């Protein structure tokens, strides 16, 4: 049973005659007659009869099949039209973190998300810790990594501690500290310490550590770019306290060296912020991936 024959049948019903149906379909009257005959042959019945020798009228068989053929054509047309509609835009899940953290962890996190959730887009924004908390609360961001924990609970927000990231003291491979078994905090008095942003959580943690260990005065240079900071340490222009994940590749390649201290450095807590509307599978994936990265 061919679709063109059903279309011809429905057009004859609509127009009331074979000639009018042929004109509407831009075919000849003999052609439409052939299509009706083929349909009747397939159904083994007569679909039309002449009324008063002129007007075309449905037979009882034609009346029975008409509503089904009519509905079938409507469904076919809907199927064709749906493809003409605007394609559904993929759902966007906005992620944010601080610049230097993003450089180290975002490629791996995005790789997993792209692979497991192909129907989503994950635009990435760079924000300060304070902005991250506020924007997730306001619903502008869906996922955020920060070093600070929100002081107040929010109904649309889940806060998960994913790691206590170890802080390290690093120097260039040529620095005298590389020959020391262990360095005491007082040995840092004559060193130039390069810090990243005085308002940064880790910077404040290290400052409290140094003060607690009676190192209140020391040379200090502030650099608000982690890449530049690491380059200055590699060139022997100073030493720096940095998170392990930030210098992992440089330590592995030998471009930087870890300085062992007699006092253990405090760690920096890392929190994952998730909006409550996120799919549970996505939440579980990013929690597990984050914890694995920071191990």
C-alpha cells in the first residue's frame, strides 16, 4: 500500500471529484484514477461510487477506512514537521573555579563530563572564591570549586569537602635548600618568599603558619599570576608555598624541588558547590572525579 495512493484517496474525498483532486495534486486525472484503482485492489473493495452520475461519494468501505487513513496522514505530517522545528538546545551546566585551580583540574573534569554527558554543555567561568559562593547561591552557576566554606546554609546548595590539599614549599633545582635534609622555619628569614595574592586563602594559611613559628619578618613579593610565580621560582628569584596539585608537573619533571620542613605545613580545604537542581548522576560523577583528582 503506497502513501501516494492514500493521499489521492483523501484528496478525492476532500475535493469531491477526481478532476479537482488531480488538479490539487498537480497530476492528471487518469493518474489519480490509477492510484485509486491500485488502492482498491490492495484493499479488495470499492471506495467510491458516482452519485447522480457526477459527484463522487464514498462507499460503506470507503467510510470505514477514511478516518484511519486521515489520522495516519496527520501523524506522518507531524513527523515531517518536527524535523523542521528548531533543534533542541543542549542543557548548559555552568562551572566556575579560580584561575590557577582551573588550569590544573578542569581539563580532566571536563574530559569526564564531555564523555559521560554528551547532551550537555559545560561553559566554564573564572571567579574569585567569594564570587563563586554568591553566584551559586543566586543560581547563576551550577557547579563551583572554592577554598572557602559558606558560612550559612542555603536550600538550593550542597557543599561537599572533596579534599585537604597539601601545601608545599618549593624552590629551584639549584637552590641551596635542595642539599638540606630538613629546613627549619627560621632558615627562611633571609629568603625571598613569592606569594600569590595576599587575600588568597592559602596565602593567609601560610602567613599564620610562619607567624606561629616565629617568622614574622621576611622578604616578600606578591605575584597575582601562578604561571609567573612558578617561573620566578624556577629562575631562582625566590621560594614559594604552593599547593601540591599546582606544582605536580614541575616536581615530576624536576623543574622545581620540594623543600622538606621540620614543621608540617597546614593543608588547604577544597569545597565543591553543587546546585540542588543538577541531575543526581551528574552530581555523583563530578564528586567522584574531583575526589580522585585531589587524592
